[in-house]
């Protein structure tokens, strides 16, 4: 189950490749190029200048770098068969930010496919956790914290998938997710996950 939380490198690579294409076309714009037209449409839809769009590309890259670092740290933990709740929560919220803020950077075929796969994969993780936690997931604090953060991520991935036409409303409804409204704020979940981390440190020192 621990390995289920590892985001595949292929996903990050597709994001980075797409960003690289957009940046190259922005730096060497060709009015006849299809991607250049996409870039102009991006700037227009966001109501920003091309200079501001370049800054948005940089921010997107920073978020990808952050996710990648967190992913590597979590991967190291899983090799020891350990699960860091705080790392899971941070990854979930970082991916949520990408889905919320940069979905329109990923309107190409590969981007749409990534959103679709990520949506299905994280829903699968969510359902597995529900099964493992039994009928009272709130009785296990680790499960509860991760499940709540997954609710935020899944909601954002679903919205992004709908926006880029990676999934239809019918496909979403067929998943039968039920109510996935988070009961805790993002700030509270980070706080709870941080407390979990230090509780484990104190146990190891005892």
C-alpha cells in the first residue's frame, strides 16, 4: 500500500516536457506555429502579458521541482517500508495546486491523458485506504489525514479533467465516489500531519 503513494516519474516528465515546449516557443515565437498560437491564447485567456506568462512558466517549474523532491523523499521512505504522512499530504496539496492553477498549460493530448490517469490512480488509492481503514477511518489519525488531503486533490483533478475534456461528467459519476467534501482545512491537515511527524520522532527517542 505504501508504494501506492509514489507518483510515477513519467507523470513529472510529461509535465516538464510540455512546459519545455511552451517555454521554447515563447522564447522563439513563430506566428505560424501551432504551439505559439496556444501560448497567445493562454496569455489572452489569463489576461496577462507574455512577460507575465513567462513568469507563470517559472512558477510552474518551481512547483514541479518541489513535487519531484517530495516524491524522491517519499520514495526513500517506502524503501524502508515507512509511510510519511506529512510527505503524502504535501505532495497531495502540491499536485492540487498544479491542477488548480496550471491545468490550462496541459491541453495537449499527453496532458489530458495524464490528468485522466492521475484522477483514476488517486481515486484508486483513496478507495483502498477506505477499505483498509474499515468503517471508521476517523479512528486512525494517519488514514484520516491522508484521506482528507486526497479529497482535496481528487476534487481538483476531477475539475481539471473536466476542463481539459479528459473525462466526461458521465465518467465521473460512474466512479461512485459519494461525498468527498473535506472536513478539515488544508492548514489544519498540514498541522496534524506535522504533529504526526514529531510524535514519531519522540517515540524513536524514547
